[in-house]
């Protein structure tokens, strides 16, 4: 049965997940609005910053409130996934962006001189 502490942990996790999503918003929004070309470095950095933010939030909750850890993780997943879904078609845009980055990396590994600057 849910307790108030569980609900608070889920809400806190959802807020943390939404905060961790912000680097994606700042990186993907100009690309998906066709105001800027995709930049693999910016995409990877935003991914790393989001992952680090999620990890830091999770570790802090684990150390300070061990019992609320699982509910907090659930809230983080809800917050992060909810932000992705709220962006609507941007989820598909993000997948396309990551696929384009993977193709570019594969080209660079095969022939470093072939990749455009």
C-alpha cells in the first residue's frame, strides 16, 4: 500500500527526471525546429549531462533516503519519459538524430577523411 512518503518520492523523482531532461530540450529543440544543423558533439554532451544528472539525483536519494530509492527511480522514469512524450514527435526526432550520429561515427571510423566538417 502506498504511503505519503512513497508519493512524495515519486513526485520528487518526476521533478528530478524533468530537470535531467533539460539538456535534451536545449540541444534538440533548435535542431528539430530546423534552426540549426545537428551536432553530434552537442548531442552526446547533452546525453552525458542528462545521465550524470540522473545519477547524481539517484545517488543523493539512495544515500539520504534509502527506503525511498525505488519509488524515486520510478518517479525519475516517469518524469524523464513524460518529458520525452510531451515533446510529441521529438521522440522520433531524437531517434533519427542519434541514428544520424551513429552513421557519422561509423563513417569516421571507416575513413576519417570522408566525414564532412
